[in-house]
């Protein structure tokens, strides 16, 4: 211990010679990275490994931790983490001043994937399926660490890296909480914005963490991946004052969940709706972020692996943008809706490579000739729906003999009731109010209901025939009128006019492209300056996360209007932070120099010409198919008219028969059931 303190006091720096645990010398190559703790060097002759060398020998407890980690190096850990495989000492038996670990190449920090502006540069081909797969691999990495009895502890975007194949690795493993037999080496660092609610406000020093604490941080990173860098606790607070992310985490104010309103929270604008997630995945987020009951735990990494694998299998591509993937159960693409509402592009395809030759139109296409062919198709003409009359009198269906007897009996009973009522009325006229209701009641009790049922059946048959007429009228309007033909002809006329305007539209777009060069160069310049890489006075880690949750990643996104809606940037001290951001953007704008020699980006010109040629080709294809399509519509209309004519004749017969059947009950049916056809 005295030796360690002496070295610490004298500020020991990188030793000239380092040795591994077997006492063999290890030569250090060029430094490939440097941080506050130390530097990472190449190891000549071992291309798959690098050496992390601290600026000075480490504390004996840290040295013992690294030795135990090296002894516990396992293929499952080496596959997903930059895990120490050996220690480096000052001298063959000296103090530990570093360690050897697998080299991680071809990986980017995870925030470069989930932030749309970062993704545009580092993962341009990544779609939502890629992000879901990366979240699945992240959960698998957590599972591997927990399976060996360890806890990550300091989970944050800077300690997770992703490859172009969505593979995930964990770095800075020397900060993990390591279990070595009966000895526990804690993780003494952490980021509050990724720390579980029950640990908020507590010192990380000697803090004993559990896999359930990691489970909270895992859910946070998965949410960032699925929701374009949004922090689940960086929403709009409906109460008074600001709601920092750390406080929102501590108070379980999940801004996207089903109970967000109860917590006075709502999601930031222009975010993926929480309801777009399948219920199993949404439930995992709810279980991870809501207050835990006694004995309850957060979803384990294996549960995330299973749910995210299933989600990826259920994704389907959007018909308008190949990079838009969304759950199959949704009726429409949520990304298209989101991009239309926000004006932002969450998934940006790389600029197309200039084609070797332009898109060729149909050979010998003559607009005037094809238009004459279109006009040569004779329209079906206007034809009103016919109303066929049935001139021959219909023979009514007679009542069956039992019904006829019942009807005669009803007439006799009615006469008896009426006669009785008349007789008693003449005897006691003052009780007229009593005799008439009694006569009606007797009649209802004595009459045979079979005749009434037969009457209702025949009456419903007439109503059914007339309802069918209404349906046939609607069918004629939709299928047999000339409107479908006229609509198709009008569509072709619109396409013809658009085709004539295409050359002028191309020239106008090219001129606009040339006129907007300065603004485009400035926009590109500002998009290349990221907030998380800049030193802006007063802007801390929490502020950067809040800004990212509202889609503000670069200087191009920093505007007074955008900052006004971000919690913590609209009032009091927030105004100072907003002013610092706006000042940073103004300073960058002053550094910008417009280069007129750059001219218009050739790829942009090619892209415009390609789009114009594709539109021309599509219109030519539709116009060429126009005559056949119109002829097909005409034939279909005439066919529908013939079929509907037959149906109308059949309906007229049914209605006439139904009217005749009712004559059995009425001596003058025309007076009660006039034949009205309008």
C-alpha cells in the first residue's frame, strides 16, 4: 500500500516497460485513444488485442479486481465485451498499471445509431428493423454478463457500441461490478439519467447493485433505439416548474406510458406513438418504468430478447419508403405519418449513385397520337335508370281455406262486438267512454291472429320489393352511370397536362437548386456540428438528453421555435441555456464560408433528372394503357346496365305480385297501396 501511495504521490506516468501476469514483457505500439484515466495502445504482434494503460498504477483494490476479471475471462464475455484478459504491471512483479483486452474495431457508439442525424452519417442504410435487432443484441449482451454473475452498473450510451451488422459490444468493462467468490468489487461510477429510480440521489461509491438495476438501464437504451433517441422520462411536464430527467425517473414519470396523464406527463411532439408497439413490447416498458410492488422485478434481458425477436418477425415494409418498417397489425405506416407531420426524415436513404444512362421513355411515344386514340373510345352515354311497368294484371295468391274461415269468423266477431257496443251505448249513452274500449278489448281477444300474421307477411313482401328498388337505384348510380368513364377520362386528361409541364418543372427545379446553393451549403455545414460533441457553456448532460428527446441534435436544429417547446429552455435559467445554444449557432454561421465554385451537387442534379424521367415514364405508361382501360370501363358499364335491367324487371314483377296479394284484404288496393315509382 505504501508503494502504491508513493507512486501516486510522485505522479507515475506510463512505464517504459510493462509486463503481463506471466512476467513477460509487453511492447506498446501507437496510441489509438486517450481519456482521463489513461490511453489505449496497439500491441505489436497481437492485432486482435489492445492495451489500456492508466496514467499511473491503480489502487490495490482495482488491481485485484482486474486480476479477477482476467481470470474469469470467458468466450461468452469476450464475444460481447472488451473484457480484460490479462493485467499489465510495472516490472515483472510490480504494480498493476493496465490490462489487455480484445480490440473493438468497426463499431460506433450506440447514440450514433438511435439519433436520426447521427444515423444519417454513420448508419445510412439502417431501418427500424435494424434498430430493433440492435436492441435485441443489446439485451443478449446484458444476459451474457448477468449469466456470469456480474452487473454492468454504469450503463450509458458511451459504454455501448454497435457495428454495421447491428452487433453490440460493451466497453469500459473495468468499471463493471464484479463478483469473485465471496468478494464483490463494486461499480463506483454511473450516469444519473440512466440510473434506476431507487438509486437516484445516492452515492455510487461502494454501492451494491443488482441485475434488476441493470434491467432498468437496459429498458432505457431499448427505448432510445426504438423511439429515435427519445428519453422515456424527458416529456412535457404539465405541472409547475421544470421536471429534470433525474427527478422524473425518481418519481416514475414515464412520459409515454398508459398512465402518463396521471403523472402530469405527455410525450414530446413528433414522436412514434406508444400504441404503435405490439402489446408484449409495450408491456415490458411499462413493467420496467412503473413503481415496483413488493417482490416484483423488472423484465430480465431474456424477456427483451424474446419480445424483440418476435417484433422483428412481425415487421413489414412500407410501400412508399423502403426504409420504413412497422408492425404488420397497423393499418398504415406510422413513419410516413410522423414525417409528414414533423417535416423531418427519420430514415434517410443515401443519395442515389448517378446512373450510367438516363431512364429511357417508351420508344416513338407521340402524345397527340395517343390522345386521339383515347378520344376515339366512344363513351357509354348518359342513360337514366328504367322503371319497367308490369301491364298484365297479376293474379293474387288466394288465402288458404282455414284462413278464409278465420277471416269470416273475425268479421262476425267484429260485427258482434260493434253491435253490442252500439246496444249498450243506446241504453246508457253516458258510459260511452267505457263501452268503446271494452268492445275494442273484446275484439282483440276474440279475433283469430292467423289472418293478421298472413297480412303482415304479405305487407313485408311488398316493403322488401320496394327496398330492393332503392338498392338497385344506388347500384345503377355507382355501376351503370357514365361517371366512372368520365372520371377515368378526366384522370387521363390531367396526366396529359402534367406530361406537357414536365420539361418546365425540371428547369424550374434545376434553377431553384442553383439558387438555393448557399442555404444548402449552410444547412450541410450546420448539420455537421453536433451538440453532444460541442462545448457549450451551461449545457450539461441532462440538457443534451432533453434536446435529443425533442429531435434537436445539431446546430441546424437549434432555432428559437424548436427550443421554446423543450422543457427547461423556456423560462428563467432555461432562457440562458437557450441563448447559449443560439449563440453557438450564430458563431458557427459566422464561420461558414460560401463556396460558389462548388456549384450544384452533381448527385442532386442527377437525382432531379432521374425523378423527372421516372415521372415521364410512368405517365407514358398510363396514357398508353388509357384506350384499353376506357374501353374496358365502357364494356363493364354496358354489362352492368344489362344485368340491372333484368334485375329491375324481376323486381317490378315481385312488387306487382306483392300488391296483388294484398288485394285479398282490401276491396280497392289501389286506394291503399298506390304504385309509386320515382
